[in-house]
C-alpha cells in the first residue's frame, strides 16, 4: 500500500511555507497524528479580501489531510489593533461592528472550510480576553515577556520612529495568550499565519512551552505578492473583496484573468486546487498561449469564491468581450431611463460608480481611454443620445479591459 503523502510535502511543493519554529518536529507530528491547529483573522471589515486567501487555502489543505482547523476570530484583539506591518495605529471598532463582521466572515469561510460535526471550529478570542483582570493578566502572562526582546521584534521596529502606543504593545501578549488558551481548551498544537505575524507567533509558542511545558509549533506562509514584490489584490477601487456586493464576480474574474505572465504559476499553486502536474503544464505555456493558463486561473478562483454558475457567467462575459462570440448578458449593466438621454455620459458613469469622480472621467477621456461601441470618446461633454444605442445597448469600454453596457429600462 502506498504511503500517504505528508501534508507538509504538499504545502512545500505548492509554495506555502515560509518559516518554521521547529521543522523536523513539525514534519514528524503531522505524519504521526491528526492535530488541531489555528489561524487568526481580525474582523476589521464585514468581508475577507484576497489578502486572507492564502490563509484559508492553507487551512483547507490541512483539513483535507485530516487535521482540524480553528478559525480564531479576533473579536478581542480587534478592540486594540495589530501593529504588524502598519505604519499607523488602527481605528478602534465598537463591539457591535465586530459582531456584525464576524457573522459575515464565517459565511465566506464556509466556502473553504467544513465546519460540520466539529471538523473545524470558529472561536472568538473576545470570549477570554474581554473578561481578563488586568493585574492578574500582567502577573500571570506579562512575567514571561522580555521587553528588550519585544522591542527587537520586526512588528514593533517599524513603529518605533512614529511612536508605538502602549495599547498596541500589549497586542503581542494577547496573541500569545490566544495560543495558550486554545492549547488548554482544544489541545491546539500549531499556529499558522502570514509571515508578517512571525514575531507574534514565536511569542505564542514560547508562552505555551514556558507555562504548560507542552510542545507546540508555528509555521508561516508566504504573502500573496506579484513578481515586483507588491501585495496582490489591490485594485484602483481598493481591495479585491470576496463579497460579491463589494467586488462583482465579473470584476473578480477579470482581475485574475489579467495578472502578469510571471505571476500565473504562483497564483495557480497558492489559490487554486489545480493538481501540480497541470499547474506545471499551464505555467510552461509561452507567448499568447499563457492566456489559456490565465483563463483556468480566473475560472478556478472565481468558482472557489462565488460558485461554478457565477464563474461561468463571468467567463462568458469576458469571452464575449475578447472575441469569443458568447453573449453579453453578464457584463456589468447600467440601466438608464428615457429621460436620461441628453445627459452627459460622464455624469451617468459617475452616478453608476464607473468613475469615482467627474475629474477621473475627464482624465480618462483626455488619455483616450474611454470609448463607446469601439469609438473613442473625444469630448468629455459628450451626451448620451438615442443614436448611440446599437441593438438596444451602448457598450462602454474604460481603459484596456473594463466593459459596461448601458441599456434603457
């Protein structure tokens, strides 16, 4: 009988792992037993975005191999804000906002993680952090932390010049305490997270080992960056959200369809479940053939987040616009009234959030980046007329790859 592949080999092969606290012991542990592990998510918005994608894929691979994930929602830590990777202090949120965000995030996580029958847990650190007695906490937990060591941590170093509040300085203690609590309550043996969390994760491992004399581990995953080293998922309109109300499935699909050639392999490895043999075949394509790989990437990622039906719609809309001859039903639609004819086109586009402002629209026109029905708009005062409608619609192209259609209700 063929030996079951260690999940660690899968994670390494697909490029997830960046750092280990104890590499050999981690390999042995994952081979020997099915463990409980956790990843923390701060509920700073009512939707996850592409920055959280790798963490959820990390969890999904581990769960598929039989390990149990705990998705730890930072309802308590979000009351403070994590200074890691931030140059400014975060805005504080109310308990009500945090509770609303937690609900929304869980729905999105269920697309990746199976929470049925205790196969995964959703836990909120507000349950133990908000009832802490400060003096007891400092005596019990603070005693195990060296301020000198904390100040040397990367997450604090970046903030020293601008000023680090004592409020945020506590964040590391609280995150370490999370690991201690999860180990105590659920026998959680490992923390996974983004590489920007490394200092906090080491603190958690050290605390559990000192206080409980138990062996626990941590490993970090790479952050999703492009070939220039910039974080992926940033768009002109802000973050690329997983909520279809914030980022439409079509725009989501288009983002991945248009990634740089050099980024295709990494994205296929990290944010799809496409088998590695197929990833290697697709990413070895050259010239215009690499577009086949980009279509697979866009479809697989959109299917994962929005389901197969929405992915197919987005794919058909894109194919229609790029010469595939499919229908235009799924292109984002702007509906106008008969009375809107005679209004400036830019006014209509701004009202429908195609441009954030009229100034942005004017700039696009001046740069020759706006066209209707394949004709460049030369005048930013151009009004929408009945004669612009071909087959009951106007096809608007913004920049190189964004399309909208205008129809009359």
